[in-house]
C-alpha cells in the first residue's frame, strides 16, 4: 500500500502569458505508515502537491498510483481515493457548520453512504482519537476554543477512516500548549493506528521533533527528501530558499566550529542536550 | 534624560460579555478582561503573551477603541477611549494590524491600499502620496508600489498592511499575531520591519504573538492568563521562569529551553539565556 508519484507536472494557465509551472517533474513514494513533514516557503508548490495526493487537482502530466492503481485511469473511483486520503486544510475550523459536534463529525461518513448509526459509531471513535470526551458531543462547535474546534475538524476527516492523513499547518494560530497537544495527538494516531501522516508545517522545530522524513519543496521541485538530520545538514541552502533549520542546529554547528566534538546533526532539544552533555561531561556538577 | 511620556494606560480595566441560550435567557457572564492595570510609555516595544482565550486580543482591541471597557478606564495618548466623539483620534494614535493580511488589504494596487487610511482621514492628496511613499519605504516595499497585492507573498502582504497603518502616522501600532500565517521568511521580514519602526521611527509597538522567539527583542513582556496580567518583566526575567510559563500554556525560545535542560542536568549556566549566541558563549565560558 502506498502512494506513488511519477513525473508529476502541474501547470497553471498552460500556453498563456500567465503560465506557471507549480510542479515540475515530481517523483515521490509515500509508503505505508510513515510520518512525513512537508516544508517549503509560500508558493513553493507544497499545497499544490498536497491537492494532487487526493485527486483534488489533476496533474497536467505524469502519473499517480494509489496502492498500485493509476488514479487517472478511466473508471477509477476518485471518491474512494478521497476517503482513503484525508486532507485537513488550513484553519479547518472555518469549515465547521453543524449544530453540534457529533453531527459535524458525522457529515463525512454519512456522505460516504453510511447509515446514521454507523456514522455515529465512527464519529465517536474519531472523537476518542483526537482526545475529545463524550461531553462535547452535543455542544455547538462554535463555542469551543480554537484548539478544540480544530480537533473537531480533524475528527471529521478521521471519521472517514483514511489510510493517509494530510494536515496543512494544523497548528497555525494555536498557543504553544495547544500546538503540542495537537501534534502529540497526531503522533499517537501514527504510532497506535499506523496511519500514514503528511504534516505540512512552517515550524522547523515541530518537524524536527515529530517526523521521520522531510520533503523540502522549492519552486515546484523536490529539493531534499530524507531524515531530519540529513535534511537540516543543508541549513544554509534551506535559508537561501526561505526556510531555516531548528535553532538547535545552529547552536550545534557553531559549537562544532569552535572545536567542540558535538554531533552537529542532532535536531531535537533532547538530542542536542545529550550530545552537549557528553562533551561537557567533566563540567557537570555532581549532586550529592 | 527626558522622562518618557505615557502612551497607554489601563486602570482596573474590565471587559465582560453575556452569553445567551437559544431562548434568549442569559446563561453566563464572561469576564474576558478582568481588572487589568498597566502602563506603556511612548517608544516602548511591548510584547503580550497568553494562550488562546487568555484575553490578550480582547485587551488589544481596547487600544484602538474597537472595544470599550465595561468597567475601568483605558487612556490612549491621554484620551479616554470611552469618549465616543474622540474615537477617530484614538484610532489615529493607535493603529492595528491583524493576523490575516488578506482580510486587511482592500486596494487593487499596493500604493492605493496604503493611501486608503490617510485619504479617509482627509489628508490632502499631495501629502497622501508623500505618506504612501515614506510608509512603503519604512516597510521596505517601495519597489512593489505598482503591484497587485494578491500577487505578493504573505510576509509582503503583511508589510503592506503595516504600511497602511504607518501612513496614518500613528504613535503606536498594535499587532495581533501578525506572523501566525506566515512562513519562516515572512515571519522574519515582518518582525524586522516592526523592530525598525520601533527603533528608527520611534513608534510604540505592542506585539501579540505565540512565537516566543519574536518576544526576545521587546523592552517589556506582559503575560496574560484568564483575563488577568500574571507576569510582567523584561524578556530575560520572563523567560527565566520556564515552568511558570509552561503552566500558562506558553513556551520559551528553543535556545532558552535547551539551556534550561542543560542546567537541570548539572551544567553551570546562567538563567534566562535568550538567544543561541548567548548559549554558545555561556558554554564556551565553562571551558
């Protein structure tokens, strides 16, 4: 089971003066169960790419295979693809509209043809998955806090039981704790349910903390594709394309330049702490 | 040295609103801002932190009289914001920039958008153009003056929105999460612009943000929780209290967090390290 992109190109307004190549020869494979971070500055093509993954936008040329099937083949069931590849847009809480939380989450599965009862079973399960207790079922989604609204919106996609969940900046506008809670929850979904996650993010620190693979988009092309420690090694190049590395990357590289034997490829606070402590072992005050 | 003048002063400020159920019966009374006192001097750069729902945006909307206090008083440049006939004076002294640049830009050409504010104020045409030019220069967007705003990046749009406020010659600008929707580069551009307005143009800046890294340049940080001010101090004083901040659903910059973790593990580092340069230097001192 995987999603595979071969030579995908996407051109806006082809053969006019406004022609823009939003995606240029993108080749990617998203195997089952990965937690992927997708980064790139505004206009780098990452949102266009994401919209290809569940067939919202059709490539100008190239092929996309979902579980081996060509999604552009005649008679391919796009609806099935869309229920298997769930997409949570930016500020998804703007799309809440029902009277209460449970009905809002039921909308997707009902649209898939499930009965009210089946949809409610799915919705309750999805609420558990995002950490919303039963007491929220009958509340109006509009009276919830920003972080809770966002959980409702994510639950609405999860209730369709996707195999791949794509989230476009799920933490934008949330306070630091709200951000950690949502990302921890997503990480738990990945670990416990084996759902493949594609996280679009502008926060290098978040990406470094959670994902196992980073895809960097720039000018419609894949610039880097690898583990965080490999990708953030190119921090100078990332800066030149409007991105950055986590702060710890800069700290470790500076320490390395000053002659300390730290592992400069560490990308999280915990890894940075451990490598610095190893070097400064003899400076640690002994507790009695 | 001259004593600084007061830009904004709040005394026992309360803002409350009522929630009603479907039958129109009052269900609860919510105090979004609950007895707040503070003072901001002219030329200061003040950051306000607080989790979603802590009351910081409600407080900010009082500064340009989008909201008026339910109780207590807020003065902007000496004007009580409750004086209805002076609301435009208040809004001219204190301009406001919001999170989403797309909701704030109305012109089809950058320079027209920036000129909208001064035109509305009745500024003579010749002066409008002077103001447009100087404002776009101040946010480093002059070369885009003839562009269409919808072709700009998020950071550029937000700088146009800031120029639109600057063109009204405010003494003070309130920015409510201006970088929340931007990529790292856009964030950098906006914060650099805001700092320049404060340092070069001497405009008082009140910055509301969830990005702790943006706060380290402020003169003063105010932390809000549950409608009240719970901490006030310099960034170094505030970020020395890692656990207290976390209890308010906030965070510290990554360099501060790393320094704190190293200190906990037994390294003799000072409190309140704010930047990666400071951390590297402190580590070098250990040797």
